[in-house]
């Protein structure tokens, strides 16, 4: 089988030589037919030169498009080069190349998507608290949605088959990591993790600060629930509003029974509004679930 190891790069001329050299050293000890593909996302000319001098195939964007669009271009390029197994890693050296062999072995054993988890067997002390908290939340949500126990759903270190690359279409413009996992599960692909020991690297270029990461993480969690379990998502919101209105209504009914009058006109209006709004949102959930199916 043909293995393509793909690396997105944006001005990574300082770290890329070490990453490429390490990959070649690891793969030289195996019998795999492999190619290294670097997706240059609008970098300066030095990144391209470094990659080509070390024997990598380089595909370039004329300008920086970001993580999600770069990943889409990687998938297209890997399929054009007839990949059977695709290994995705980073250009900053965070993920030790020694784990690539383990990823490939899992794919060869029958899995379709294998994640390199930084948290499966160890605590990762290199990640900011808010970012780590966001990853834990993502993992809880995606474990529930996929029915697979996941510990690191934001990892960029993963292996998958050509079928995954070909069959999954992406709509997220921010990142690919969670969307690939969810759609792979929905389409019946087998998913698993292996433990890895990540290295400490530079701060992420995707986020200005950990608070920004946390906000975007929670927004994406809500989007995941909305898109993939709309009945549950809207049902809980609608049920909460309806329940609140119902409780107010019960309190008003109690006043009428015990006092002989209701009064509390604003509370009566609020009760009706909450119950009507809740029912409408629940109906939206049924409609969205019907459209999704």
C-alpha cells in the first residue's frame, strides 16, 4: 500500500527540516512505499525550498487560506497521488514521527481513522488550561456522538484511509478535526486512538489567546450538536423553556386555587410566552431532524 505523509506548512522553514528528516529516518526502517507531501499555505519561498531540497512533493496555495481549506487541498493532492493510507502531521515537530508506524499498523489491522491521542495514557502539561478544558469538552461530546471513547479530538496527528479522504466532504471553515471524526462515524468507518507523547512547541498560530480558543471550542460544540443531533439540541432548549413556563403556570394555578384570584398579569404572559416558544423550538427540532434524515 502507498503511504502519503502530508504536512501543512505556513512559514515553517525553521522546524520543517527536522520534521522531514525525522520522518525519513523512521520510514527508512520500514518496507512501506511512502511519499512526503507538504502543503504550502502561502508561505515565503524558503519553506518551499526547504521541503523540495529534502525530497518532499510541494503543493502551494498562492495566499494563506487557513487550516480547514489547507486540509481540503491536502486530501485532493493525496488522492491525486494515489494514496492508500494518509498520515497527517504538523510541521512544528509537536508529534514524534516514531508513532507513524503505529498509526499505519492500526490502519492495516482494519481501522479507517486512527487518532494520535496526547491524553490517552498520560497527562499533557504543555497545553494551556483553557485549551485543555476545551479539548476535554470536545472529547466528551464526540465520544457521546460517535459511541467511541475518545480522549483527544483536536489532535492533528492522525492516519486514515483513502476512502475517508474521498468520501468525507467538509463544510467547516475553521478546522477539520472534529468534523472528520463525526462524519467518519456517521458513515460507518471504524475509529480508534493510540497514545502518543507530544513535544512542547511554539504557541498556536490559530488563536490569539486561550480564551479565544475556549470560545470557538464551545461554539463548535453547539454547532456539532445542532447539525448532528438537531432533535436533541432543539428539544432540550425547547423543553427547558416549556418547563419554565409550565412551572410558572402551576404557581399561578396554585394562587388561583388558594386565593381565588390570579393577579400577576406579567407572570401569566411570561408563562404563555415561554410555553409557546418552547413548543415552537421543539417543532423546529423535529423539522431539522426530518430534513437531516
